[in-house]
C-alpha cells in the first residue's frame, strides 16, 4: 500500500474522495460520526499533500495550508465543536484549489500520459468540487441563509448538501435541489460553472493536441 501511494498518489486520492462521498452521509448524524468526519478529512489532507508532492508544485505551500487545517480538524474531532468548521474549511478550500492547480500542471508538464495522470484527471475534478463545497461552507458561515433547499428551507445546509451542489454545478448537470439565494453565493456558483466548463475545454484541447502531435510523429 505505501508503494502504491508513492507511485500513484492521484489514484489513491481519487478513490479516497469517492469513498468519502459514500461515507459522509453516515458521519453527519451523530457526534461520533462528526469526529470521524474530521479524522477522515485529515486522511484526505495527507493524500492531497502526497499528490502535490508528486507534482511540479511547491510542496511547502501545501504544507503551510495543510498544517493549520489539520490542527483545526483535530480540535473539532476531540471537542465535537463545529464552531471551528468555517476556519478549517477556509484553509481546506485554498489548499484544494492549490492542489488542483498543481495536478493540472502535472498533467500538462509533458507529452506522455501515464496511468497516474489519467487518475489525476478525476482527482482534479473532485478536488475542485471539494474546494468549492468548502467555499460554500465559509460563505454560509459569513452570510447565513445564503443557500436554501426543498427540505428545511431556512436552515443551514449540511456538508453533503453543499458538496452535492458543488458536484452538480461543476459538472453542469443542474440537478441540485440546493439553491443559492444570496448575491455573493450566486457569484461563487457562477464562478464554479465557468471553472467546470474551462476544465472540460482544457481536457478536450489537451486530447486534440496530443492526437495531432502523435500523427505528426507518425508522418
């Protein structure tokens, strides 16, 4: 397992985040579950740092962002206090955006596609989705009532609701029943929509460029 993590960190990160999508609903219903949620977040942060370490990015930047986020998550796990959530989410959002940029640089660094780079395509998408979900968490803390939903319209949206909104926005499916209703929340959602379209356009242009380059080499 350690060898796999070192050889293909993007693949392990992607699997961990997809596992989180399935596990998070069971972690939101109790204090013990929320503590596990924080511990799982620390695990994912570690995998993010490994993924950045294997890319051309500056690892020290990721560590500088990851350490305070980890400390805050540990405090939340021990105290079961959600008051620190917006602060840890702010650090995590910046770290995830930085890691996504690092993986994009990793994928564009050469003209050869490795297996880990293929997994990096999916890992980058999930990193951006997580980053915007954490951004939504901070937005909701700063301006309560930024988001509404069909169930409990006036309440704060849960992590899974915000993550669901992020995935549906980034993928342009538009299936979410969670809706931004405050102006700044809508601005963030619009930026995520642009990011999703830009990411798909980048992948398509990359694929076309490699195809043209491959044909040129054959000729």
